[in-house]
C-alpha cells in the first residue's frame, strides 16, 4: 500500500513539474477518430446552411486560409499595378451570366471596394456562397434533411512530389465524410489529423443534378484566373498549342530513333532513309499560333525541337527530351536569338545525362 501511495505521489509531482493536470496528460494521447471528423463535417454543413462565408472560412485548416490570403494579396497587387481593370472585375461580380454577387450584397462599386473585402468574403464570393444566398429555391432545398452516407479514416502514403504539391499527404492520417440530402445535394468533407485534432483540407459540394461540383481547389483556381485576366488567359491558351505540338513531335522522333537506332535529323521524310526523317507530314508542323521547325537538334542521347510563334507577344518554345523516355523539358524565350544561343550552349556542354 505504501508503494502505491509513493508511486501516486511521484506521478503527481511529475504532472506538477510539467504544469499539466493529469486529465490533460491522458487526453493528449487520444487519436482523433471518425466520430470526431463527422462532428467537424456536420459543423461545415451547418455553416454552409447558414450561408455565412465567415462561418465556413473559420472551419478551414489554417494553411487553406493562408492560400486564400495569398490569392487575395495577388489580386490587390494586380489592382494596384492597374493590371486588373474595374470593368473586368465588374463583369465577374455582376454580369448576368452567373455573377458572383447577383444581389449586390457586398455593394462593390469600385476597385477600392473590392480590395476592402476580407479573406472570408473573397472566399465566399468565389465559392459561390453569395450566389447561393440569392437563390431562394436553392436555399430551401439546401435546408432539407441531410444524411451521412459514408465515412472513412485511413493512412496516406503518397511519395510523388507532384501529389504532395496538390495537397496530398505523406504518411498522415486522413479521412472523409460524405453527406447527402433529400434534394440530391452532396457534401464531402475531407480532413487531415494533426496534433490530436482534425483540420479541414478539402470540401466538395454539389447542389442538385444540374449544378457542377464546387471544391476549395476550384475556388482557388477561380481567384487565380480572375487575377490573370482575360488577355493573359488567352495568351496562355495560345502558348499551350506550341507545347502540345512539340510534345507530339517528340513522340514521332522517338519512334524513328527506336526503329533505326540513329538520331533523326528532321521531322518530315521517311523513317530510316538517308535523310533520317520521322514520317511527319508537312501540314502537321503548321498550327494556328505556332509552327514547328523541321529540324531535330540535340546531341548524344537527347533531342531538341523549336516552336516558332506566328503572332507578336507569344514566346519562342524549345523542347528537350531523352530518346530513352521521360516527359522532357519545355523552355520559353523572348527571342529567337536567346533560344538559339542557349541551344548551342547545350549542344556543346550537354544536357542532363547524355550517354546513349
């Protein structure tokens, strides 16, 4: 009995030294479970039903809120530099085709009003909450009875850095809760467990059969698209044509190399004949915004091809690729001179592991 009393006294002394009550020391070891995540998910549902952007925003993981802060700061910089005009923002907010604030609840009438928005209000705009609030039928359907139809908790073991950048987790505990209502709405809340609690990583919301899903990633992409502006968006779309054409020609060059064991010298021409062609038809080299030069350059085990812009404002593009496989590397240049200088340097010094 004396030994038990002595052990208890030692435990109390240790707890006092740590400055923690015994109950806290025991509860800190508790792992967050599916029930905890379900309660968190239901809080998200309640916040969405209240149509309060701030209520939903405060439930998101701190790093997700930081992403909204980052996009908000970028928008502010675009406006300050006059790279984003009020006419563009006004169309985004009030245009009759799916406006972000159809009822003008935020009373945004100038760039200054827009920059005065809080991060929670910006989140609400691009997550479609002000649009939902202006639709009485949608609000009524949203309030109908909901049911939890699936719940899962497990470990994530993603090692691909690309997946990590997209928000996947490495050897962390994660889970989701799916809820559905009587009117066909669906809400999936995904969480990440850390330091004994759940953090909301992603939200998937679909309102009925006709409306497409809304996610936090969709919301961030929409803010980013608004910051880019329509002119820059069109420019990027044109640039994408050059990359797609170069990627296609890369495949043709690899086929030629696989059949002959010799690096081709040009894209057109028959595979295996003295000109060392790749079997490409001349018309395949000519796009709407770019044309591919009919020359395959490079050295040893790698090749290179050039996409020449057909419009002012578009950049010159270069693809570098290994004949043995891989995605290759795209590079962009303001002028042909810069591109050729870089390519000549690469052909002289080598690019990556150049052994055949």
